[in-house]
C-alpha cells in the first residue's frame, strides 16, 4: 500500500510503498477513500523540514539544550550521529482520514462501516478504536474528513464554555477558525472573526459572523470593542498560527472582566501579568480533539471514559461534529480549495508550502481494491534481489525503533550479516530503515520471518513486554535469537524462554544471546584483562546517573517496559558478573523512600551483589542527578589500586602499576564488538558468546533486585 511520508531533515515529501499494517487488539484497519490536509499543522512540519540546521535549532531551543548535554557526556561524534538519525526518521503526515473498515479486532466497528479517524494519509490506516467515529447517513466521505479538525475547534469551545447570546471572538480564520465560527453560531453565540485575509473574512460573514479584516496600522482591540459592548467580549478563541504573542495580548484587551481566553492554535506566549491580573482573565490551552487524546489508557488500550464523568471525549467530539454535518448546521463545501490524487501528493504539498489562501486540500484514493493493499511484506532495496547472499548469516529484525535503526542494524551490517527482513507493526519504520540500511524486504508479519529459510538469526528489538514472546516463537521455529535486553519481565516469561531453549536440538549452544554490549566495550575489555589472574576478591561501585524519564513513559510501566531496573540496570548486573568472573550468590536492593517530590522512586535505588569468590559490588542507579556529571561511572577496587571508567570514553588507573589512563575520541559502549563477536560465533558454529546459564543467572538476579526495590514502596 502507499502512504505519504516526510523527511524532517530535508522537508521532502514522498509517496512510499509500505506493508499492510498489523491490526492489534482494540484497533481497526480502514481502507481510505479520502483524507484532508490540515494546513496549519502540516505547513508547520513542511516548513520545519525545509529549514536549515540553524533555523531548526532556533525553533526548538529545548532540544538544543538536550543535544548540548548529550555532547558533554557522550561526545560530539555520538551526539551528531543521534541528531542525524532522529531527523532522518520518516514522519507520517496527516490526521484526517475517512474510509471503510476492512479489519476490526476487539472493537465496536464492523467490516464495511463508513468511518472517519485521525489516521494518516495512507491507502490503509490502522487506528485505535476510540479515535474512530461512524459517518452518519447523508454525510459524504469528503465532508467527514473534516471531523477531526472540527473536533479541535469544538474542544476549544467546550473549554471556553460560551453561553447562549454571548459574544465570542475567533482570531485566525483558517480551516479550524472557520469551522469554529460555524460551531459557535450553532450554539447561539454572536461571533466576531478576525483575520488578515479578506476572502476568509468574507467566508466567516457568510456563516453569520461579523468579520474584521486587519490592515497595517489597524488596532484589532479597538475594532472588536467597537462591535461589542463597552465592557468587552465574553470569550476569545485563538485559532491562529504565529510565533508572535500579539494574539494573546490582543485577546486580553478585547475581553470583559473575568473573560475567558482559549488557545487552540499556536502562538508565542510572552504574556503581560497586568493584562490578566486587572481583569481576572482565565487563560487555557486546548489539547487537540478533547479528553483521551495522548492518554495510552484511552488510545492504545482502547478504554473509554464513563460518560457520566467525562461527557465529551475525543471520540464523542468527532460524533458531535459529524451530527452537526448531518443536521446541516456545519457546512464544509466552501472550505475545499483543491483536490489531488494520492499520486500527486508532492504537488499538493508544494501548495501547502507556498499558498497563503488555501483552506482544505483533499487527497483522493484509488477506489479499486488491489491485492497489493494486503501485502504484509514488500521489497525495499532496489540495489539487491531478494535472494540470500551466499556464505553470510541471514538476519531478520523484529522491531525498527531508534536503537535498532541507529545502533544495532548498522552493527550487524558492519559485521557482514545478510539483512533479510525487517518487521514493524505499522510498517513505516520498517520500510524506511529497510531501504536505507539494505534489507531485502520490509514486513509487518513476524510469521513471514519465522517461515523464511534464509533467516538464520532473529534479532528481537521491540518493546520490552514482547521480548520473551518473540524469543520463544523464534526458538521454536528453529532460529537463533539475539534479543535486546531484557530477556524477560517476569520469572514466568523467563522460564518459558529457558524451556524453549532447552528443547532446541538442531541449533548449536549459541541459540540465544542477550545484547549485554557493555562487556565488549574497549575499556571494559582492558579492565577484564588487568583483572585476569587476580584471585583476591574485588570491590565494585557502578554508578548510573540515568536522568529523568516521565512516569507515564512506557519504560516506567511494570507491564510494558518493566521499569528502569529491569530495562537498563540489568546492563550493570551483567557487567559486574562479567568482571567478577564468578556466580552471583546474593542480591540486596532498596529504593529511595517515598517522597512527594518524585512520581517514581524505584529508578532511584541501590543494588548490592555478592559473589562466589567473596567479591562485592554496589550499583547506584539514580534518576535524580545532574546532566553535567558522567552518566555512567564504573569503579573497580583491587590490587591496592582503583580502575575507573567514565561514560565508556575515559579510563583512569589509580596506583595500578604500569597502566596509564586512556581516552577514546568518542563513546564506545561495545555495541559493534558485541555484534561482531556474536555473528562470528554463529558463522563458525562455535559455542555461546555469553554462556546461556550466565544470561539466565543475570536475568534472575535482575528480577530479584526489581522485586526487592518494589517491596520498599
């Protein structure tokens, strides 16, 4: 199937061939008939993509600070690579799509239902059930595609809470502004529209508003007050898109005492306290379509909010807009500026970038149901055939996220792997990275990987809660497995992996590997060599200055990411086990005490390990430190000396005879060496790169540490 994507590094818009998306639980797949380009949002994205690096930096100062912090800890080279990789990620354009349901999994929608959704510009879109709404009889697909944009305006109105007969100003008469005008008129409000464009002002007047066309030197506050009562207007909705803070300041001047201002669009927010203080004005920023938007509980998991407690959710706002269309109180025909076929998407986005008068630009899709729409595997590399490369290890990737695309896949490629298939749920990232990195094909179907005889190794680089499941399936299909840490989130999952690995008789001892790359970092290998032959017990202090991750991130979820101990501190448990060179005999752990200052405290913890030879070690995992301190510090106390590694860049020796410090040009956590050792071992049919029993031991110790930490909460 085809989908419109944008390259954020260049601003180029392409129509890419993408595999048919997987339809997970509480989602629907929809065959698109038409979609609407949202000029405000999509013009902003196109403009950002076409901007030069300096202009991009000026538009996102918060991201610049993050880049500078990363450069201090990881080095300039690694930081530049990360920035380039982030900008190279394909962006799926669009969020207003109308079509017919063709697949439904645990949802209220039936095959054949006419629906509108926030799906992107694609022939087939996969959408959570709570962001889909049925189109009433009498409403065309084309008109229905305006519903998500209309819901944005409607949510702003709900926050402003206008009463019958009140006067409301709409600043900015673009697509959302003109829909907002109609919605306010349907609610019995006197509406004043403000814009620089005379044609848009005329449309607002045709919908029953009193319109003001701004000209140079004109005072919009005076003009509005001349049409309102002497006390000012009751509310202002700002639907404009500008870097200037003028609309907010002007809105304050227009309002009566205790008036309401709602920002629906995007403006500067340099506010004057006196403007709001003297009138006791209320100011609120509206979030998209309404309650539920960006909430994983509502969107990803498909749970609705009870109507008695949340009357108007994002989906119910969709329904309300569609009903107004069906009742004839919301007219979008005059808002359609141009229509383009999907094949002409590049021309459509040229108009998006250049036109100042366009409103609604419609994308039409081929109505024929070609078999290609259901293809879950598509070739992506024009420079190679789908035939396996002789003498090379065939590798497939399940997961095409940032770490896989930026670190793991390039490492396997450099190690000489034959990159066969790459799989992702929606197919966009798989197609993009598959083409860029030289895979034979991209897919949304893991079964195609497991059935592919040319695939020797399956790399599992998906979200943590799927690692064990995919590893077990791959093992039972007779594949060797490289699974990104962690191996499992629970003891039951871990036991399933152990049982499946134990049943493998056709594979060598290297049937499963976990990506504990830090063992293979150059400085760690130096330290391991220095410790060789030292029989006395050792003391370790490992510090991970991890940095803050919000509590609502999937990483922090015990069910999805496992939390940061299982998801990240496992690296240090493995590394300490490796440097100790003997089995873990005890695990102790506790978190920081419960504190109102932190939503999460289990990512601020101390883990103490005991080893068979008497060695001891402490892992200090802290998410509340400062970015100017090294993110990772490893200290080994032995031989009347101390060895210290900072950020896998600098190695210092204190009192270790004949050893001097060493510093790398850029950070090296051992990812490439880890993959090279593993792939060489697979190709030669050698034993395990890391003994399987050791991987299981480390996983069990990590699960126990996490259990102890959570018992403190």
